[in-house]
């Protein structure tokens, strides 16, 4: 007979935590119990100001009643229904709402459950598209150094962050990478988009020269976030777009963090002035209240696959939870909040104050670069000699203990607050951060 052992309270062993130093955490746990507005509250009841919107995702702030009620209502009506060969109205409504927000022409929406699934789905759609237009030789996928596209095999392979790959041996074959766009020697402490670096897109021409007509798609983040906030140089994305169009290569934007108002427009594509063929999204789509991601495509991509296929299933891809009713309800309520409260507009209005506060960090000893756009900022620290990442981790822990949540990646502090942030929150985030940088050993 199966024996069910009672769980022990305070047992931290069972949960193998993601992207975490498990041994350290379980010796010194930092636990969040509640969230509201701009803040978390720990299990001890201490308030922690959220400088990261959770993980770049609670753009409308925490505990939004409208979203909670929509989820509760939907759970009581229909908990789950499949979307394979069946539908439910709320998933169609959610897709239509997303399509209203995406750049013109990006009107078809495939639902997934996370950013990682969105990245892999986008890559598969790109391959299927090329095949459906008679370009089956286009099997190569191009990413960029320092890109992050989640942890599926597609996103990991096309991504360009060494530590995310080196434990896992085999990657997808037929993948290549563009150089990253970080040029500190010429762009350090620049405001918004850096002036130098558009020429780095020419590396795609070099890959075309090398690989001929075998490249299916290029996937980049409009602003690379997880790797420490790399804003695209002026003209870079325009160039990438031109080269893709010239050579029949699809351009995929990974908008998982730049979507839903983060840089002052619905999606990064709008603010940066370049529209891709396919875009991924997740996180802010449901304000993270229920996991959900999506891939939006142009009509050309959708129609080639859907109308170009004989009758029967057109795309052999999908998840049990694609268009899950609770996630769909959360997405509709979230997007309604975006519209009603003009969250992208709020981000735009806050940007000058945020930018000025971010750049004031330049005077803090040990800060070697500041990069920002919209309500994103990356504050790069001089690494501790012989111990990369240790200084930033100490800063993260110190900020948390002083009541502010920041995120660190390498020796970079990445900030991405809820878009409902106000001036006094900005002051507190940067004040606590600068105190922490001064307080921890260099
Ligand atoms: C640009 C980008 N793509 C994909 C992902 C992966 O999303 P998820 O963790 O929901 O799988 C992330 C997560 O931070 C991201 O920033």
C-alpha cells in the first residue's frame, strides 16, 4: 500500500528551486508571503518594495482586484477545457485582445504557458513557415550572444548565455549567433539607445555569406534583459530588419520582457520603430497571476501555414494548457487594466524621472555603467577581484534586508518596477541601492 507521509512544516528540502543557490537559500531563506500594489510582504510581515515587478512580470502592480476576480469567476464557471479541436469563447476573446495590442498586421496569436514555450513555439512556427513556402532548406536558426530566450532546447540553443548552456551538452544543430551589442568603450553611461553599434547587424550578412539560403529566422530581444539590460544601438534593429527582408529570413522578437508597456509602448517593436514577423510574449500578459505566454505572427506567416496546408491539422504543435480558461480570464482583465489605466503612458510619463535617478548612480563608487530605457535600468558594478558575481549578490541581499527587491545578473543590477511606480518609490529604490553598493565590500 502506498504510504503518504505527513509533510513536515518548515521542510525546505522538497522544493528544488529554479535558478537558485539551493544550499545557500535553505540556510538563509528569504520568504515572500503576500503582495499588494508596489510591495511584497515577507513571512515575518516586513514590507519589501518591488523594484523588479516580480520577475519583470507584474506590470500592473500586485494584487489587482480586477484580475483576481476575473480568475475566480472563471474558475467557478469552467475550470479547464481543451483547445485541441474544441474551443471556448474566452480564449478567442483573449487572443483578439492581444491582437489589438500588437503592432499592425501581427494579428494571429498562438497561446502557450511561459516565455520559454513562446520562444520554442516561435522557432517552430518559423521553420514550418519556411517549409510551407517551399524553402525547406531553411533549417538554420540564428540568435545573438548574450540573448536569453528561456530554457527549452530551442530557446537555450538560440540563446547566447554561456552558463545556461554549458551543463547540458548537446544543443540544437544548425544554430548560429550574431555578436552582442554591448560596446562599453564607446557607449558607457549613454542615455536610452546607444549611439554606436548599428554596424553589428552586418554580421547577419556575413552569416548569409557563410550559410547561403539555409537560414530560417533570426531571434533577438529588442532589449536584452536577463543578460543585464542591453539597449539596441540606434539603427541596429532597422538594419537587421532590412537584411532579414532582403534574404527571406524571418525576424522574431522575443518581447517577453519588453511587452506590455515596459518601455512606454505596448511592445518594444513600436517604440523602437521596427516590426518583426513573429513576436513572443509572456509575463505581463496576465500580470503573472496565471502563467501564460503567446506568439503573435504576421498574416503572411499564419496564412502560409494555415491556408497553405491541406485539410487536417496545419501545425503539429500545442500545449494542453494553450488558451487555458483561467489564464485567458487573467489576460483579458490585465489587458483591460492596461487600456483603462494607460499603463504604457504611465511608464512614458515616469521615464524622465527614472532615467535621471538611474544615471545619478554613476557617482556611486564601483558603478561602471548605467543603461536604461522605459522603466528598465541596468547598473553595472566593477566585479570583486577574482570573484565575479559576488559583489552584486551581496548588493541584492543587502537591498532585500533593507526592504527593496532588486535583481542581479552577473555583476549587473537589473531594475524593472511595476509601471504604477511613483517618484517616491523611485527615490527609495535608488537610495537603498546606492547605500547597499557603498556598504558591501568592493
Ligand atoms: C526575453 C525572455 N525570453 C524568455 C524568457 C523565459 O520566460 P519563462 O521563464 O516564462 O519561461 C524570459 C524570462 O525572463 C525572457 O526574459
